[in-house]
């Protein structure tokens, strides 16, 4: 007689998604691989934002970083090399309810998938794209990547790479409709977490480049950065990341910044000698392709019938059109102009 | 009477039969070709003439004559642009043979068509004659030479002052000369001018009354000029229309089929001759909540479609051969990940960039075997324009039911040809039912392959308890990446079993002709009408020939083996390349066969011959007929 029906009781405990729910299979990256830190920060983000695991999709290409979705407890799509972005766009186009993340390596994003990278920025669909940039091809074992510093010896550049490395930040900031660009380094978890959380909260296509250690093939690549934290330039702005006290003590190089200033962002992105971290650019007012193309009408059988009938009318020939044998032309298709 | 009909005298139908009855020839079919430089409106004229004829109840098949360039140089042989209309008193299933009447706005555009054997011996050529008075002497010479040549070859050339006549009615005869041409043809073929007037009113509706009126005068002017100056008048039985019909080309049919299939996403990249399907779809798709996404490249288009399908919105990507080649890796992913996908390949001439605007059936083996590794998929080929419409509905159903890739092979012949077919009556079941989104039962796996059929229940993002990571890597039924010796074997086996399970649902195709005999012609895709017409003609002369047309190329229905064995000889007729035994070094050990012939030989162990070419033209019934006669001699 008294009390609530059991199904009406708030199930607060069950509805809270704890960290374990976002953990998928056991990660099999090398010990010391920077991907582990990115995974931990992302799982923490999902927990803190309470993303429904069944409504969250991690899309990746091929490479070490692309194993990422397997280690998440959400839906995942581990597709083809270079094709993560257009696949993720397809996932999102008619599923605004899904939270979409894309994890790409530097080969995935900056080499084989370059065309998609440029157009994904321009389309500005609601999703977070993380570029796990370790400056090397790891899974295929030590080939030069577009971001490998000039002069590095790799399996395909035994005498040192001859081209200057590309800068994914300046490239991204040069593309029409760019709406969010940030950079982090995976060995500063506090900063990394804040950056990807800001990316998640951004409306539009949020591009985050994460510098990432590859202990196997590039063991010394970031040594100087690790031993000289002053070379990491933290961008300071009112709406930027807020370092914890402990982190702030280590990373003392601070640069006043304005995340709304695209030219400043481009300048900062091109900084030589220091690595800018934090949010370089943010503009939530850029139109999003998924919203521009969202259906104005529901897809219903009635609507399909109406549209088809109208098209059939347009191509239609109706009984009564005159022939030389029968018909007078009296009935000739008044409807064709409808 | 129609609203466009006024009381003015020039709008009255002239009484043609009494004036010219004696010279009127009764015909049961004719082929008319209208050609000009690009941009002079020959295609519009052809479509209008065809529509008028279809509305009079004639069987009609049109073929677009399209130059590869958008604006090729004027008066060039390669620049010929226009339309060919086959007009019959009864139904028509293909483009037919050579043209009976050709109407051209300059002599150069005739030259290449004539050389290609497109004109019937003794055909009537109606030619704009203004070139004879051109200020440039080279043009005058070229014109006179060509006319002389055509006459010497036995064509009946009628030189017509088209521009001069048009100038009496409009200031700029370059616009509207094509309607004068429609007027001429309307007289020659006793067309119903009321219908022609309605078509003009419809065509120029957006341009306003003045333009409609001037085009109506040109229609009448052409008609009257022909009536008084041409001794050329045909009457063709035009039975009128008894059931509602639609007239469209194959690409429009694909677009409407996409709407009717219930798919909401089409991702594409421009490629000839597929693109016009997306043009038309773009016009109407948003009205049903759909989206045509023009991606940055063919690969992105396919990835986008796959992403949408994975997320529960089954998608289609429409392309042509070179585009399908680029999508190959993603086709493998669709098969491996068991993501439903409909891929339409509007085939054109290959290899490489090949013949962008012309027909070929050269992609069957590429579709079947192009993906590295074992990638079983379903391949179907519509045979008619009507079939293009229904095939997309079927393809989506198969794709989702069998969690697989379905490749639909049409071609440039279907894409640009126009044909009337019964107006489809909408059925709600066309739109596939929504996918079950209920929570996934505990213990269920993303690839719970049925032991007998390989089928498993698809799960979609949003379904609670169903989280898994789809991968193109070898995976277990749990979706786990695994490289053990049994894992890939099991996965491949189950994906292959799905094809067998689907095959069990197919009906044996019906033979056209007798159940046994001297010769069986096997075809697929757009050649059906031409093959059957050739078979009909040769059977009428007592030859013991039949034909079989395959809609499903992979898997193939049961019963085909038995059919093949009932004929003394079996051969395929296809529009793709095969070696000829006439070449000195070609023999049975090195001969390369036509696409379907390879497949039939391999599967059925029958010594199947083939006859094919890559002329880039629709297969002509007359050519097939001659081939049959020579083989059965």
C-alpha cells in the first residue's frame, strides 16, 4: 500500500558510470608508450563527463594509436589507415546523440589521411580529433613520418631524413573554418586532461595534437623537453587551461595568449625552439556541417510516399494522353506541371 | 483542351493526312538522331521529341550522344552532341540498330557518327544549310564536300535553311533552333502538336510567357516548313497510354530507388557517368530527411557511407569504375566488419580513365575479385531502367539482412538512356524496418555467427550492453582481434556461408526461347533488350537460339548449370574486352574471355564461348543477330 513502486526509485548508483566502465581490453602498447597516458586521460574525461558508454564512439585508423578504441569500454571503430575522419563523419551525420572521438597517429592524420584532415577541419563536425604524434611510424617499425624532425635516422632514412618536419598546428590553423586547435604533451597529465576536456566541451571539430613518446623507436626524441621543462611554453589566457599548483611549479614558461585571435594562434603555433601547449584557438561560432545538414524533415513512410509520388508525376505519363489511334488529348496531363 | 492551346490560327493542328496522305509511309519503328555542337540544344530537342512520342503511347528508348568535353570546339567531329531516339509502335527494350532519319545543325557532327556505322544505308539526313553561304571559304568547302560525300554514299540529304527560317520568328536563332527541329520532326512523324506544345510550356515555364510563345512559334514554323517543303512523312501507330507510366533515365531511377529504399545517406564524389544520379537525388533527398554528401574524394565517400551504416543508417555510395577502384580497401572493410553497404557502379569504358561517357560492362570481375583477400559480397546488375529503381530497394534489404556489401552494376547505357515503364506504386515495405535497438542480451557477441548460415545479429551504437570495437583485423565472434590459425579461417568461412545462405533464396532465371537447342546466349546487365531482340529476330527465321539473362552475378542462382547443359553451344554476349581467335597468336591456351564467360566457365565447367567488344556503344540487336547467324551457319 505504501511507498513507491520499485521501478520508480531513482537508481543513482546504477546510473553513475565509474572509471572501470570506460576500460576496455587490457592495453598492449609498449611499456612507457605515451598512448597509455592519453588513454588514462580520456577515460577520466568520459567518467567526469559521465558519457553514456553506449552513446560514445571512438573511431580510429591504423597504427599504434589506432588500437585506442579496443581499450575503451565504449563502442569503437578500428577502421582503415588514414580513413578515421570520414568514417567518424559518417557515424555522426545522422546520429547527433553519439559522442564521437577520433584517434589518429601522425601517419594516419598527416600522411595517408591528409585530404580528410583538411576537409574535416573545414566541415567542422562535432567531434574530438586527437593526433597522437610520436614523430615516427611505430607499428610498421621505424619509418620516417611527416612530423619526424629533419636529420633523424629511421629505417627508410638511414642517412637521416632530408625534409623538414611539417607542423600540424600551423597546417590546421591555416584551414578555413578551423574552430579549435590545442596542443598537449602526454607526460603532463594534468595539462593533457584539461586540454582534451576543453576539446570535448567545444562545439565543433576540436583538433588536439598530443606530443607522445615512442620509447621503442624514438627513445630520446623528447629528452631535451623532459629535462628542460622551460622549453614548454604554457599558453595563459582567461579561458585557457589552469595548471595545478604542482604542475605550475615545474612549467614556468608562460605566454599570455588570446584564444580568440587566429593570427596570434598561427604565430604561436609556428614558435621555434619552444613547444606551445594549451589552447591555441577556439571559436565556437563556426557553423558545423552536421548541423547545417541535419534533416529538416523526419524520414517517415508518408513523406517518402509524397516525395516519390511527386517525382513520378514529374516523369509521369498518364492514361488519356492522345495517341493517333485513340484519345483526343482532352485529358493530357494537367498533372505534369503540378 | 490544354491551357497552352490558344485560339490563334498558328496553333491549330494542320490537316496533314489529307494534304500528304499519298506520300505517307506507314512504319512500325524508326530511329531518329538529332545532333549538333554541344550547347545548341539537340539533347533537349531529342528528349522533347521522345517525351511527346511516349505520351502518344509509343515505345521509346533514347540514348544521349555526349562529347567528352563540356564545350568542345564548334563544328568538330568529336563534338557531336545530341540524342538518338528509337520510336516503336509497341514496346521497346533497347536502343536498336542504325538511324533512319538524322537531323543535324552542321555537317561535321555527322561525319564521326556516319563513320561509326550509326546511319542506315540510304537514311535521310536533314541538314542546316547555312554553312553553304559562310564567309569563310574553308567552311563552305567542308560543307559541300561532306554533303557530296553523303550523297555519293547513298544518303538522301535534305538541306534546310533552319536558321533563316527561325530568323523570321526570333532575333537570335541560336536559341530555339532546336525547337524548330522538333517542329520538323513533329510533321515528319505525325506527332500530336498539343502534346508538343505542353512540353514546351513545361520546359520553359520558369523563363516566362514570352519565351514560351516564341518557342511555340518555332515549333509551328518547323512543322509548317516541313509540311510544305519536305516529301517525308511517316505514320506510326501510336496507341495512347492506358496505364500510368514514368519516363526517366537509369540514374534518375537509381536516385528514386534510393529514396524508395528508405536509405537516408548517400555519399559520393563526382564521376561520369554516375554523377547525375546524385544531382537528382540532391534535389529531392532532403525532403525525406536524407543527405547527399559530396565528399573530398571517392575513398572518403565510401568511408562516410560505411560510418553512417555502422551507426545504423544504411548508406549508398554511387560511383563508376575508377571510383570503385579507389574504394576497394573500404569494400574489404565492409565485408570484414559486416557493415551493410550499397555500392552502385555505373560502369563506363576502361581501363584507367578510359571512355568516361561511354558504356562498358568491364567491372564485373573487378567488383567480384578486386578486393585483396577473400571478400565475398553480393553483386547484382539491373537489366533495364525500371530495374535500376527496384534494384536499389532490393540491394538495401539484402545488405542489411545479410550484413554485407551489395554491389549494383549499372552502366552508361542505362544511366543516360530513357525508357518508359509502369509507374511504381509505393509500398511501405520498401522502406526497410527500423533496426532492433533494444538492449543486447547478456552473453551475446557482436559476431554470433550462425553455424549453418554465417548470419549474426548486428548491433549499433546506442544499444546498451552491446559495446564492442569493430575492426578490419581478423577477429573472433567476440570481436576481439586475434591472429590464431583457426580465427581467420572461421571468420572467412562464416562470411562465405552468408553468400550460400543468400543463394538459397534466389530463383532460377527463366530462359527466353526454348528450354533446349543449338545455341544459348547468356548476358547480364543492360544488354538484355538487345540480346532478346536479336534472339527473337533469328528465331523468327527458324534458328534454334535462346537466351538467359543473369541479374545476380554473385552468388548465381541454382539451376543455371542444368540450363547450360541443355544447349549444344553456349556463349556470352557482353560489352567488355575478350580476345578473338582470329588473332594469329590467340589460342585456347592464352585466350582471355569476357567477364561473365570466365565466371561461367569456372563454375559450370562448360566450354562457354563469348562475343564482346569495347566500342563504347550499346550492344546493337542487329550486330548480335549477324553474329548469331554466322555462328549457326
